[in-house]
C-alpha cells in the first residue's frame, strides 16, 4: 500500500521568501502526482499535475518536480505572498486509487 | 462546467439517522472518488468508481456506509445508521480516467452527527 509523507507538517515564512515543500512516497509505480491547495473550510484546488513520465511542471510562481527513483516530489514556491497561506497536499495516483499525504500547512507572514 | 457539485454543504443529524450525501461529477469524467477528511486521519479514500462501476471500496469503514453511482452524472454516499464518529468533511472528486489526468474536487459536505 502506498505511503505518502509530507515534511514539514507546518511552515511559517516571511513574505517574499522562496520555499520548498516536500512529498515522499514508497511505491514508484504511479501514473501521476498532483499537488493541491486547500484553504480552511474549503475544498481542494489542483495546482500542478506531473505525469509519471515527466520530471517537472511549472505554473507561474510554482514549480513541481518528480523523482520516481528516489520516491520524492518537491513543490517550489517563489517569492511567497500572504495569499499563498494554505495547506498544500500531494497526491499520487496508481492502480484504482489516489493517495494523499497529510499536507503541509503554510503561513506567509506580511 | 460548474465543476464537481456536492450537496448538501452542511448536514447536522442525530445519531442513528440515515444520511445521504450527493455528488455530481464534471461532465465527461468517467472516474469518481469519495473521500473523508478528519483532523486525525487526513484524507481517506472511501470508494472509487470507473464508468459507474465500483472498482475499489476497501476504504469504506464498515457496512453502515454504502455508495452508488446509478449514472455518469450522479453518485450518492449513504450512512445508515449514522454515529458521532462519522462526523467529518466528505469530498467527492472526478477525473477523466484514474490514471493520467487531473482530478477535481467538490467543495465537500461537512457532516456533524450529534
């Protein structure tokens, strides 16, 4: 069974700082990896999708990488803003399911 | 498309009552997932449908939980009888296939069983 771990569980940074969120997984036989954002009391918003055959994806200030051999993915946020404050979750899709990590709660201080 | 639509947004019910949660996936999507989110356990996959057929329900906690997908545009998750420990946020998500495409989530149903 796929185990997904996100470190750190919480992160607080000053505005403008670049930061990296980490996601590790135990089973590399995946179809894709997706990063989501969740605001308090809200649903999940998809940020980036990396197919199994890809190494990275970029969207604006966000860059996600995937290294299946080491079982790791990172989400890089450049020039962080207070509006980036949320919980970030990674999810891996494999046979018949999509498994989530516990998330990293990010706070960007003005 | 309006995205994945869940109803109700909030549900408060008494222990022992039947609860039905509803989901309308994005048109054209053929995979549908039900998740439960709690502070203690995070996001747990309950059941996954592909082309309206339940593929994996190993995450359904017990027989009190059941899910159906009578057609491509509608799914229900039913809890009967409900218990206080079922209190959580229940999310529905859909994608075109389960393998390579982006999944989209509904806004969730916050269930409180008193």
